[in-house]
C-alpha cells in the first residue's frame, strides 16, 4: 500500500511550523534530533504511516519552521510541543523522539502524562552526563560563533554535513546522499545555525549534558521503548541500559552495527521494533 506523505504548515503560538504527515490510525508524533529537520524521518515515515497517522515537525529554530529569539532549552521545546499538539487537536498520542527530540518527548511525558499513550526514546539526550567531546567543544566562547559563521557558507555547510557523518553513523558508506544534501541545505537557512548553537549550549557544556532526568524515569506512567545503536558515538549505549532499569514499563532494543540515527542507518529494523512495540500497546488497551 502506497502512503502519501504531505508537507503542511500550521500556526503554533503565533509561529509558523512546517511538518510532514500522512497515514491513518492512531496518532504518532516524531521529534528530530538537534541540527536536523523533519526530513530526518523520511526513511521510516511511509512504513509507520501504514498503521498510524504520523506527524513529523521541524522543531522551532530548525528546518523551515519559525526561528524565534528564544533560549531553545529542552523546557522551551517541551512547552512548544504541547502547543503543537493543541494546534493539531491531538489530546493523546504516541510520541517518539531522537536525541534532543527524545529529551523533549521525555519532558512532555513527565509533565503531561495523560497526553502520551506510548513513549519512544531513540538515542535520547538527558539520560546521562556523558556526551562526545565533539559536542562539548562548540560550547566554548568563540569556538561556537566561528562554527556558526563558517557553517552558514556553502562550503562550510557541506563540510559540516560530512564531518557529522563519522559522528552519527557507524558505517559512513550507509549514509544516504539525500541526508548529505538536506544537511547542506538546512545549514544555510537564515538563523538555523544560530538556533542549533543555542540549543546545544542549553543542553551541553564542557562537563557534559546539563539536564539528566534518569531519577525521574520511575515517574513515567506509559510504556516506554528505548532504542539505541550499539556503536553510538554521541551517547554511550550504557545510558540506555541504565535508563531501562529505572522504568516501570520499559523495553530496551539495542541495534548492532548502528550509530546515533538508527531510523536512518538501520531503518528496516527500526520500523520493525517500533511497530511491534506500538502494536503491543494498542492490543493491551483493547484487552
């Protein structure tokens, strides 16, 4: 069955937001990682849309959504996602977040549990202090500003895209050409690099991740799936193992030979794992 994925725009708290949507069934909202866009999910959207109404937005500051003057903290993003769900008329939804998007999804699930039927944390931020030094160094004064200025140029944007490859993927040869093209394009959008740097500094400093919510995981009321690549170079997969030990209804799936973006690098196993989890939660609600 062919599923049409449409690009749409919606006003959220006075700000225009671009999102991708398609499919039929219970709603499923997908939140991308820092420095990415909704198109990060293109490799899994059609398959997930066969059984769900999927929504993948550009977080504010990223992609083609508005880039307001804001602190871009995880709390800011979580509040915005709540407003986004209101704008869509979604009272309750499955919620899956990648990296920074995982921390944002986790924050919303903790603050408004009635809105989240099932939670997916994909190589999520906020589950431990450890983070690669490749993300700590740009938080230094002057370093980040120089990276922003260079990354906005055509050559700098292309270099940024290629430098992210060994950080985010276990096997560089698996990186889709479309991902490189999209990374190069979005870095040159007005205010994108500034927003990415602000969001990074809001969550990371030289000591590691600023906001760690592991101690709050026992408070989660909904089934939670943690998916991690075993060759993740951004966050160690030991954070996933620790996180699941705190969850009341937690499931861990480690994907071998996979880096930080399993929904791109290992899209078929990712869809199988996530779909099975969501199907099991749906069947439990009806039995």
